[in-house]
């Protein structure tokens, strides 16, 4: 028989206010296997912990049940504490009589009875608890960062500066991401490229960072500390070992095609780099456009053009992964009410950034796409698809209020006589110096803020007629605009589903990667060793992105700080005497922790991969898959204790 | 005759059963002669002329072992089971019906009134214009005649008496019967309450196990009667419901070898309490869809799920009566 001690916490009046502690103590005293019951005002305090440890020694206890608050708060406290008197931490259990009992009841009688049942059921669990030892695994101290935007770069730099190797994979040929496309950043109006390019160069030149651009991760296996990834390097048709970035090939290429980087407002050639400051400063060939006239080959001084290049796969082993895959804008095609992308002078925010950018297609002169005229009336539409659960995206994209204010300000700086109108639902300017910035735009720049939505717009006589409502004056408004700029929602990247499957990270209903805990673990995913940064997780601005990326990097560094990892031993094992190798659990395991060993005729578990979700235990038709210290018998006994 | 007295006394009895378990004893063929050499059969209504009185005459515990097959659904069966328990040192539940309730246990899906009504009134072969139903007592001009009461619930043997061992199967295969008798004779028995069959489930010994894919995921549930399954392919992987993963092995894969999926007659392993629920849990885990509607459609295509998953074990399941399922 196990000798179990039960320690009941008053938690001040948090528990004692609703639960009759003395009565509870006497009720538990008689319960089988319980050899000692004691209560104390604050069990989690130092004297409280000492009291438990003293009794473990005096009464020679095998296990303890602490009846207190939620295990998510103090399980660790007590488990660490009992180790000081050499009790296995897994022989210490928490009976939650606060959140699940005293806090949610008023009736003292009922609450006391319920607390007794909760404690008894925990005693039943404890009776069959086994002492467990943490599982140890070696750590490969090399990180993989996916996405070369500001989030990925920041994470990579932080990890690299801590002395660890980093592989940075970017799907485009240059790092920089969306931030490289921006003109100036709110609220300080720093030139975006001016603050970003030094970082890009630092990434490129950092001895600890291996940059693999124009590539994508196609396969991931392994587990925290020991991931194996396959990276597909897309054919560039240029030998980057030889390419010196002189750009002679670009100048000579006869093909012109709309530039993705310029949001189709400018052109690029078939052989190109996305923008002049590209890092690495190398060119690639767009085979869809290339006519293979070989002019580039003729003009290349280093003989780098190689039309025989093929996609190749490189394999890497890393210990941690940061996902910083960024975002895309919701396409105007999805907004038929705003022209569905058919009206040339209706553009999205990113396109307007390019029109404002000194290095953009118009060298920073605001010219409208249709005829290149300088627009005199510009309408900005906020929430163009955001906060619209019926038709579009239900969420707030967080940055649009600020960038629209910035757009209007920058437009007024460029076109002094111009008139800027902003349709908005509310102004959300929560951020350091953000509200002051918006006030400045309203008051000093004389931008007209109209609270209301635009119902529709159409082209007429070279203008875009915008029909909306100003709900403050309760009047319908019609503006004949030269240019309309929409703040369309921030969406996860197109293939987020594949990414989520590849890395086994869940996504929310809007497609954003899900963090382990919305408040307390915002940069971790639920798969240990995989971290999140930037807009892949949720829409956010640059300061937040950089902060989150640094957070993710510091998690990676913490992981790398020891050469061994400890994995919680509460995993779902296999009873080899029962397992018939039916294999049903193998397909059920979301962490690929289970494999069928055909030779032995049983399923084997990779203990490090197991996250103890219990899916296999539910699925196992023979009862061979049992979660340690949460076995079917334990759960059944617990239920019996509650019902009985 | 003194030698005869030293032989252990053995009783066989049948309750609600089809007679297949009796056949299984006869199936021992010439081996039965060896068995009869070593034991003294003192009660076996199907084969020999013994009366209840004969059993009553034995002192308590005088019979070494009673093998009782069939489920318990009448007062008479209950009475005999209790009597044999009293007179026997060991009671072995013999066959699926005694072990788990078996197919008669499916009667628990209906009320006794419904069963009577169907059986005595509605069946097309019946001619019962006066709607006479069985009664426990009937007055006739020659006096009162009685019938044992039919219970409202069909029960497994261990729901009415203590059972020491279980010989599973519909019917138990001869080798397991011989092993059990051997073990009893040699007093080489596992802990009380054990099922006298291997611990692992049927996949362990299934001749088709090599055809199993690395991950079993199914998109469509196929009925065996409408599907052509190659004789070497895992049924479940082909979408045919096979209870094998949730069923104890030891049957000799008789159904599998006849190209029929396992129906679960050996019951669950020792770690599982409710075979049907466990299999259902396993099946729902391998449905290859993320779409709620699609999952529902796939699962709805299982015809008679209770009859399929609980074919042999309904009476001994956690929810013994269908009324509770509703």
C-alpha cells in the first residue's frame, strides 16, 4: 500500500472562504492509502513547502497530493520542492480545489463535498502513479530560420550573435521581405530601406549565418534538438558562385515584364534581381518569360549563365526552427465592390508604398497608374475587407490605420494642393507615439477623415467615383477621386496549409500559425523546437515583429544553452505484451512519434517526439498504448472516486 | 471403482446458447478419449442423462470444474448457474455467450415486451390469433404448469455468479479447450479471472498482417458482402470493418482464413473493458478526413454499428442495455 499525504491549502480565503477546511480534512483522513492529512494557510509559501517536506520524512510518505490551485500554477513549485527530500516529482500531484471548486461555488456544503471528491480522485490517481525520470536528448545547436523578411532576419541575427549557426531560407532570390518594399515607416518616417539594408548586409556577411535564398523547405522530420530538413533550391539558371552582380545581363535583356517587387507598377527583365539593393546581389532567370536569346550569356563577364541548371535538394540537420514566413495582402480581386482589381486607379497599400518610394517606379513622384497624372483627389479606404465577417476577413489587420495615416501624410508632402480623404470605421492607433501621429495627420496635414464605409466605386470620365457615408454628419458622400488606395487585409502566405502540415503546426480559422499559449507562450508553437515570428502568426507592425523575432531567437538560444534536452517523461508508451502491431495508433499520432516495427510485430514510440496528447491511447484497440501516469485504470479509478 | 473416485469431477452445462459450444467439446474428436480417461463427467445434459437432482446430491465443492456455456436470460439458467457454482471448485465460462453475453446479448437492444411481440405475434411464420404469450404460471384443468421467467436483461455468466476462468470464442477452438483442461488437471493455472487465451489482439497472429500499410487510414467503409478483398490483404486497410485489432487472439484465425473479417467473438484484451467502445474509438481515429460532414457521411455508412461493434459483447459492455444508449 502506498503511503500518501494530503496537504490542503486555504489559499487565504480563496479556498477556505467556500470550503470547510476542517471538515474536508476529517473527510479525507479515512480514505484508503491516505496516512496523513494536514492543512495550512498558504501551502505554496516557504513554510508550507517545508511543512510538506517535513511530513514526507517524518511519516515516510511515498507520495503527496497537494489540494490547492490549478496545477498550471504550482505543480512545478511542489514537484521541485519534494525533490529536496528525494521524492520523485511525479509522485506529487495537485488536486485543484480552487479554480475547479471554491471559486465557482457559493454553497459551502456542496463545495466542501466536491473538494473531497476532487481530492479522493487525485489520491486514486496517485496510488498508481509511477516514479518517472526525465527523458534526455542531445541538441544540435544549429537553427533554421524560414523567411528572410525583417522577422526572419532579426531572429537569425540574434541567434547568430549568440554564437550559434543559423541557416536562413528565403523563397525569393533576395532577403528583405515586405519591409524592403515600404517607402517610409510610421510613426517616425524613417526611410524603410535605409534602416533595413544594413541589416540585410549584416545577415549576408555574418559568419554564423548561411543564407539559402530562392529556396523552400520541402520536408521536415525529427524532433526538437534533432530536426532533419530538406531544402529545395530552385534553379536560378545563373551560377551564383560566378555571378558578381554587375547587372550587365539585366541591361541587355530584351524582355520586359511587370515587376512583382514593384507591385506590377514597374517592369523588370527576364533576367533580374528584384531590386537594386538585393541581398545576395545576384541575378536569376525567369524561365516563364525568357526566350533564350542568349544575349545575357554573351554579355556576362564571368560566364555565370547556365541554362542547364536544375532544382536541387540540400539536406540540413538543425536543433530548432523559426517560422517567419510573413504575409500577403488580400487581393483586390476579392473585393468586387471596390472594382475587383479591374480599375487601374484603385490600388492597394503596398502598391502605394511603391509609388511613394524614392527607389520605386516613379522615383517617389505620386503618379496614378492609368495615365501617369499626379492625382489631386486621393481616397483611402480602411478596413477594405478587414473586420468584415460576413463577406471577407473578420479580424483587424492592425497596421492599416497607421499606414493609411502615413500614406495620407506622405501624399500631402508630395502634392501640397492635393486633397486626401480617409474612410475609416474607427482609428486604432494603439502603439508608442501612434495616436500623436494620427492626430498630426488629421490636424496639421488637413486630411479629411470620414467615419463610414465606402459602399461602391466606379469609373467615370477618367475619375473613380467613390460612394460612401459619413456617419458623423449622417450624409452620403460622393467623391470624384483620381486615385483610390485600399487597406486590404493581411493574409497568411498562399500555401500556409502546406506549411502547417509540413511542420505540424496548427493554424487558426484565418490561417495564421497558432502559438502555444496566446498570452504566456506567444512565440512558441505547440511542437517543441519550432518557434514563430512575424505576420505568419498574426498581423503586426515592424516594432512588434522585431520584438517577437527577438523573443523567438531568445527561446532558440535558451534551448541551445545546454547540450542536452529534458523531455517530460509523461508520454504514451507501448505495452509490448499487449501490442499486436495493428498499427492503428501510427496514423493517429500527430507528431509522427510512432512507427510499426514489423520485425517485432509491435509499435515503437520515439519518446522525444511524443507530446502526450493521448490520441493513440484513445485509438489503441487493445489497450496497449497507455499514457504514463494517466493509464485507463487510473482514470477509471478517478471517475469511480468522483461518482462513488 | 475407487480409482474412478480420484478422477476430478467435471460438469458441462448450457444456458442461452446455440449448441455450438457443445459441438466444440465433441470437436475434440479422438482427443476427447484422453480427456475422458482423466476426468469423470458428472453432468452434461446435452449428451448424457443426468438430472438437476444429481448435481444437488453432490456436496459443495465436490465438482472440480464446471464448464458453463451460454448467456443467462431465464430464471432456470440462473438457478442452474448458482447451483453449479455452489457445487464446483472452479467455474469456467465457456464460449462467447457465457464470457461476454454473446449474440443472445443483442436482445438487450429491445425490451422484453418488444421481443415477445415480435417473436410470438409478428413473425410471418406464426399463427397466434389469440396472441398468447409465455407466462410463468398457467392454470390448466390438470393443475398449474410453470415456465421459467425470461429476464428483462441478458447477462454474461460473471454478472450472476463468480467466474474463475474464461474460455473465449464462438465456439472455443479445440486446442484452447484442451490446454485449459490440461492446465486444470495439472493445476497449472494463471491468476483467477484470467481469460485462457493469448494476451495480444488478433493482428499479432493475422496471416495478412504483412499487407498492412505503415499508416492505416480509411476514406470509405466497405461492406464485406459487397467488396472483393484479395485473400492476403488487411481487411481494415481495405475499409472493411474487422474487429481483429480490438479482439483477443487464439481463435486460429478461422474467419480470416475463410476471407471473412473478425467479428470479435474472443472479446477484448485484458486491458480493455468495453470492446465495442474501444473499437469505435479506434475506427473513428483512422477516418481519413478533416471535414466534419465527410466524417459523418463515412461513419453513417456503417450499417447497424451496435450490432457490428458489440456483436458478442453488448451484455458485458459498460452500457449493458440499449435503453441506456439513447
